[in-house]
C-alpha cells in the first residue's frame, strides 16, 4: 500500500504538468497591441484571399480569391457555413471589390463596368442597371456620415458620391490611391500610386509620408473598432498615427498577410495563402475560448 501511495504521489505532479503543458499548447496566444488573441482556422482555400470585407449584420465574409496567376471571382463565406461559394456575377463583367452599406442595408460590388448590388437571396447577378460605368477598384464607406467613396480606373482616382445619389465628385484630399480609409475625425490614410504610405491630417494642409517602409511592399489598410488605422505589411501589423511619421508595430503573425478585416466583436479576420484565420480576443475569465465547430473549405 505504501508503495502504491508513493507511486501516486510521484505520478500526480507529472500528470498535472503534462495537462498544463497540453493546455498551454492548445491555448497558444498572439499578442496584438495590448491584447492577446487566440488563432482559429475558419477556412482552407486553394489560393489566397484579398479584399476581405465583413457584413456586420450577419458576420458573413466576402473576399477575392486568387489562384496562381489569375483571379477567380468574389467569394462568400457565410458565418457558420461549411462551404464557400462564388458570387454569381455574370461572365461579361469582373467583380473587383465589395463595400457594405450596413445603414441602408445594401451590399455593393465594384466591377470593371460600375457598381452593382447584391443580396443573399440571389442566384444570379446581372449588370443590367449598374451605377455608373467606371472601372471600380476599391470602395470605402465612411461610417460617420455614410458617404461612399470609390477608386476608379488604372489611375486609381478617388470620387465621392453626392447626397446618396449616383452623382460623383472628385475627392481632392486624396488625388489617387490604391487603398484608403478615413477615420471619424476626417483624417485620411492611404497608399498613393507611387507605392508609399501617406496620411492627410485635419490639422495640416498637405499629405505627409510615413517612413520606415519600402516602396515594393503592398499595404492592407483598415480601420479597427476603435477607429484606429491599422496596416498589414508582409507578416506584421502596424498602427498609424497623425502625430508621428513612424508607424508603431503592434503584432507579428509569422506569415504573409494577404487580407485583413475587423468584425463587430473585435475579432480580426486574417487571410494568407491557403487559409483564413479568425483572431479572437482572449477573455481573462475564459483564457482558452473553444474552437468553432465548423471550418469551411474550397
């Protein structure tokens, strides 16, 4: 009996350490800014996603799928779904970006022949009555006043829609940009067509270039839920300020980031080659949030 008790006394601490080690591995966390996040794989894809947009009403995810040397349309990953589907845009047009006007319950698709709208019940999308005939490369909808901006053509010129109509006016504050965001104060952050990153503060009279990046890099620029400009470069995340020309590094993910978006629950959706991840904030009361029961693939 003494031998058995001694063995149990010796084994229990080892079992406890093994359980703790297994839990630590399972609960591996990534620090982004001042918070810790748990990474969850939510989709595997043959290719890589860009232009990720999240519908805040449904948590559905839109993205553009790229496979090797060609682009294979805009795809939709519905929240909780086990599959991913391509949006049924007609063959004579090319879908290039998505913008969601949650306030007016409208989903816009930017194409090479103007803007068209989409709803989840459609089995087919046609461009019989597109909004304008521009080559729409990017869409940004300002949540503060619900104004919609588009970047058009190979020159990536920026236009703003006027008073909710189909009329547009050139947005002179940002003459040209590959991508851009406007925060709630009216500060503009954008990648100019020279491949450099700039900001145009409401406190200044001209744009200012950020330092520390090389021109060859492609930037993924988004606003988080705190109205902060976040940029993804290769495998790193940076926060942009209007009081400094130096971006502040807030995270390192260890792989090349191809798409990024923030949902209404403070999760960060990250795309990379072959995968889409959700980075979920770790609650101090629940240090190891459970994985989702579903994982989609295409």
